[in-house]
C-alpha cells in the first residue's frame, strides 16, 4: 500500500526473513526503504511513535524528508545519511530537464544539509551524491540516466552501510566477555542504520555467538531513544536487556554489573574525539573511574578527518519543549530557562578502542585512525 506523507501504515511485525542472503537480526521492517523504481519513494519507520506503534510514513518530496530528519522520525547518524541520499533523488526528480539539473541537485542537497548539524554522515552522503551529479553533468548525461545513477548511488550507500554494520558486529563481539554486562546509550541499532546497527550490532553478534550478555540500556533523556528504541530492538532480538534511568549508570558500574560500555557516534574527529548523544561523555568519565573499558562503534562514514579534534564539531541545540514536555507532558514550570544540547564530545583519551568495519582500532589514534581515512570513500 502506498500511503503518502503523513499517512500512517501500522505494521504487524514480519517473521524473520532473509535479505540478500544474510539473515536479519530483527523481524521488524527496515527503518528506511526505497519503494519502487525511479518513480518510487522513501518509506521510513516513524521512530517518534515507537514502541507503542510501529508506523511507516512515505516521503515523496525533499520537504517531507527534511521534516522527518529534523523531527527524528528517522535518526541515528548512518540512517540520516541514507535517508538524505534517497531524499536527494526524490528532490532531484522535480526538475524535469537536463538544463539546470546539476544546480537544482546542489540546491536540494544544501537544503537537506540544514536538517541537522552534528551527524557527519548526512554531509558525507550528500557529498557523495553530488559527486555523482557532477560526473553526470561532465558527461552530458541525459536527465533520466542522471536520476537512475543517483538512485543507484543512494542504494549503494545503504548497502555499504549494512555491510559495515555486519563487520562492526563481527569485530566487536570479540571485545565482550562471556557472562558480562554491557552498558549502552541512545539507540545504535537497525533503526539507526541500514540494518543491524553499530554498538547494538556488537551486542547482537555477541548474543548470536552464544555469549551470555546482559545489556544495560540507558533511558537517554530527553527523547528516550534508549527506552523507546533500544529496549524494543533488544527485546525483538531476544537479547536480555535491563532498562535504567541515565542517573543510575554510576551505581550499576559500582555494583560490578557492567564490564564494558559501548556506544555509537555522530562524528569522530581525526584525533578520536567523539560526538555522540548527550550523556555519552559522562558515561566515559564514569567508566574510567570504575576501570571499565569504554568502546565507540562506528563506520568509516562517521569519521570527519577535516577536523583535527572535537572542538570543531557542531553541536545541535534542540527545542526546550523536549526537556520540559517529554511525550507531551509538562514536567517543569512555564518559562523556565532550558539548555538542550543534543550531543556531547567525549575526549579520545577516554576511549579504549574504536570498533570499525576495518577492525578494532586502539591508540595512538591520530596515527591509527588515519589508516581508515585511506580506505574511506
Ligand atoms: O539524536 P539522535 O537520536 O539522532 O542521536 C543518535 C545517536 O547519538 C547515536 O548514538 C549515533 O547517531 C550513532 S547511530 C548508529
């Protein structure tokens, strides 16, 4: 059924299925799908409605894509990049001739870039798409062929992300001990990527390998990605999960329940400084205080080698109502001053290792992460 933007499609969870020969780790629909051929559209799980409703929305123009990214209907750094790449295709289509197509594509890309500032995957994916548009223009490619190549590139970005997430899970599972507790923050699973996830892929793969892992899931205030999304994904996959409020992390560490912390990232500077969901930095400090390794799992598309360190990472500040009105309920007095940064930066020295699709990378980071740069697109 092809619902249009804003129309709801409430889905019954599907049975576990195989896609492109690799079994999926969860049975819900993919977070992002391209439906149809070049005239098709982007279908997203509306993550603001989870876990109470599994609803998909269809996006047929760039404005709907922009709103979906801005409002966190789709979120998580890799998922934002994939959605923007596909959004560029639906946005490019409104220009109906070859003349001026490249300029139009650049305008749509610039517009999509304004949706959210921190996750570098958004900019990385749009840069890739624009390089395809430029190459098509240089070869005076017909309009239809340019659109077809753009769609191919968007799907390639999605497929590569999926493969990177699998590799991250396979490399990272070796870091998790049998019979251990692993604390994670925000949502880094299939919902945040093409499939499987980054930090959650590590936990999924460790669980698949029959390691006895309990995931401690931070609630992740203010938007509750941990309780609404991560706890849901872990339950779907049958991984033992214990939900905690963010301010309980120190206590569960001190009680010896946690042997590793693993998180994702939105942007990692060349020296390893890591921007991720607000609260990540505090966890890294706590992990250090308790002698617990703190790992960051991310694909090469999340590294920003243009930035020498984390001081240049733009940190998104979001609407104060996210703090004062969680899930629409007023929990603070009217007009109270609010500070709502969506991300923080964890200094590289607090990171025990990065788990990437190329393997586990340890300090010294400036030297060792540079190898990733050569291999990244
Ligand atoms: O604001 P969000 O929900 O987009 O923030 C997401 C995160 O911080 C994730 O940890 C990060 O993007 C990694 S997702 C694999």
